[in-house]
């Protein structure tokens, strides 16, 4: 054990964590089941239980913070409500603030009040005293709120502008140099520029960063909660060095700019590790690069927090708990299929099951699961991998995607020979899965015998609760999304006005919309006789399936999302 272990680390080891959790249960803030879920997530992620409970939405940050502050004998500060004094903040270097995970709040006489996640961290207190020559008064705050407040104070967008100004002042027009020379010539400011763009994307919870070349330079856009937002424009003189910097980070060939390339990198944002997948394609003005940001903590989200409504979760859990058969998750790219599948694996992952996955690529590493990466160059495809898997005595097999006839046939055969097979397809609805499998060449009789059920899903932006207010949408908006007058009557519609927490957008995060098709005897007979999608849809709804459209309408009426967002994501009829 390290001699310099901090008090906060000792407090949050499993035994003290359990005491904190039990205290929250005793006071009625969380349930025993929620505590068990959070402890399970902690065992996999090694995070702090208090922050995990907040991240899972089981309890508010102030509730946990006040309880922890009482244990420490200090006061709690909610950084979502308190705005630090910039003059106090700038008394301490940004590097110290980020490294020590502290944030000065205000100066009062000969003292400086400081928000900390460990108010008994003597080293941090001494360092702040050395920089300010003031007595430090520590306040406790939660880690996520602290990180967000630090990002607000040292805005990455501002630092990107500063880096660009420095590049311009250094006469960076070096068109005669190679990519490698450009990187060497402009290394320090280019590094800061790229880091500031990535950090800004992480602060906004962006899922993708787009670097798009045009005649005058390089446009940078972030995809936040499903929507692309303009961020900044990089001058033409910095297009080549920035592209080279990104390719070096992702171990791509910086001398090749005529062919598409793929790469990946890990990014450490103050202790939190992100996996970033990178793709480049040549355009007429240069290489367009897209960074897909994968937050490894998202793999720990339990099924109950994904957004299933009514008895949808019970139906879906019933499907994946079957000993054999095939369960397919469908939806467009970026609809959260991987998150749903990983949440399913986490539910099934125990010492009694042999779980094997075949992915392209492996997005998240999960302890206790045997994960295999597809490699086309050596002939390791979905089909050949499945063929090998069935000889590995698996209980559960996850196939990243059913793309062709051979993979579809192998998945069906595996499900018919005593294995539970989970996979994905690109279709627009749950009932459309049957037609898609048929088009891939699978016999309808085999589909009927192997398919347990289908989960179709979309992601909608969630209204920010910090700035939500009631409003009345225009009648044409309600009509365009198919919300009928009797559905809208008596509904208190909500929307976000935009605040510091949601960066002025009115939305914060996304939640899933689902339709869960359970294949019963009636639907099985319809599949075997080649019935139309309309017939299968009607039978499924008679069996209790809630359509995507109805799920979206329920989310709107519950104040989770807006009619405008419903219209953007889900069609008015049929989903």
C-alpha cells in the first residue's frame, strides 16, 4: 500500500464506500438494488461510489456531497450554483488546478476558499498557500462538477484561439515543408491547438469531432447529442500541420494523403481515459478527418438507465436471459446499439457463463468476457470467427454485426444449437429485421425457429433539468410529429432555456427510445408464411409492443424530450 494514500482514497475503498451507500439507503435516498448496481459498476471501473451513484442518476450531487462534507467536517459547495471569482482562480496556475483537482472560489480577507474533492489533501493546500500566500479554507465538491467548472474557467475554445494567434505570429505559412517538418516546426502550438479542440469536445460531451477542409482553411464541428455544431475555423496555413499532428497521434501514415486511413488513440483527460477512433478520407481540398470519441465509462451503464419505458425492460431482459436463440438490436449508426449490447453483457456476465464476442473493432474492454477483434487481412471475419466460436463451448455469443449471408447463416445455426446469440442489424424497425434476414438469404422457417426477439432503438436529446421550463409548442409542430389533440391535451410540455450546465443548448445528454418485439407463436407462424411487415407489426402491437413513435410520444409527455426533438429523430408514423 502506498504511504501517501490520501484521505479521500481511504474513504472510498470498498468497505467505507459500502458504509456511505448504506447511509444513503438508511436515509431513503437510494434503494438496496441501486446500491448493488453502483457497487457492481465500481468493482469494474474502480471509481468513487459517490460519483458513480450521481452518474447513474440514483441520487443528486448535493445529497452525496453534503453527506461526505459532514464526514470531513467541512462545508459543501455546489459548483453548479456557485460561480468562482476569476481573480481568485487566476492566482493559481491552471496546471496546478488541474493536477491537484482544486478550484479557488473567492478571497475573504487573509483567506482563500477552495473547492476540492479531497478537503484533507495537505499537499494541495500547501501548494495553493505557496502560490497565494493566503490561508486556505477547503470546501468539498463532487468530481464531475469540479471538472466541469474547471473547464468553464479555462475554456478550451479560448485556448484554441490563443494557440492560433501564436501560430499566426510565428509566420506559420510553410507550404514548402513536408508533413513531418511541419509538425517539427510548429510542434508546441499545434499540440496545444489539438489538445484544446479535443478538451473542448469532451467538455461538451461530443461524440464526434469533424475536421473538414475547405478552400480557405479547416472547419471544426462537434456532434453533440446527435447534432453537428460549428466550433471554429482553422486558417489554411495550419491545415497541413494540424492534419499531420492528428495522424501522428493516431499512428497513421503522414506521407499518405491519397487513400482513406483508419487509426485510433487513447486520450487521458485528467485521469479519465477516452478511446478515440479516427478516420480520414481525401477530399478536393485535403484530408477530412473524423474522431469518434468512446467514453469507456459508458459501457458500465445498467439496462435500467438506458430509457426503457413501461414493461420494455422486463421484456428485453426476458429475451437475453433465454438459454439459446437469437436476439438482435437494430437501428441506424450512432443509435446506441453497442451500449445496449454491452449493458446486456454486463447483466449476463458472471462466473457461470462463457461469453465470447466478435467485434469490428472491439470498442470497450470488459473484464470476464472473451473479446475477439475481426481481422479481414488474415481471414478472421464474422463468419469464420463464429465457426471457431461454436467449438469453444460458449454460452453467449455476441456478433458485432450481421453483414452478409454467411454470417447470418452461422448466427442462426449457432442459436439453434444451444447458444444465445446477440447481434446488430441496420434496419429502420423491429419488424423490418425479418425482411432483412430474408434478403440475406436466411430461410423464413429458420428465422422463425431461431429469433427470440428484436430491439429497435433511437437516441433523443434529453431536456436539461437545470433550465427546463414549461411552454406550449406551436400546433403545426405537434401535427408534424403526429401528436394528436387528445394526446397533447393536459400535457405540460417542457424545453430547456439554455444555461451554464448545458452550455446554452437546452439539452443535456441523450436517452434511448425503444420498441421491443417478442416473437410469440402468432408471429412465428406469420414469419414462416412470409407475412408482410404490416401484419407482423399489427400482431406485435396486439402482443403489447410499444412502437418507437409511441415511446417518443410518452417521452415528450413525461417532459424528457421535446416535440421538436421527437420530430428530428422519430418519424410521425411507424417510427
